[in-house]
C-alpha cells in the first residue's frame, strides 16, 4: 500500500472509531444501561487508531 493510501486508510479508521464512540456516548447519555466495559473498549479502539494514524504521519 502506498504512503498516501495508508495515510487515508488510517485516517478513515480513526474517524470511524470516533463516530462509533460518539454514538456509544449518546446511547449512554440516553440509556444508562450501557455497559461501561463497552465504553472502555471503545476508548481503547480510539487510542489504537489514533496511534496508528500518528505513526503513519511520522509522529511517534
């Protein structure tokens, strides 16, 4: 995969993780029955996708 394609892929993955986390937080706000381990897993996914994107950009 070329550098620009990899950069775009990692960016898209991170944006997707952000959108999913936002939806989960909205669900938690409206329905407190959302399990906090779901929120924790979502935060871990956000962290992972951000780290991968930053590595592609050359930011350690």
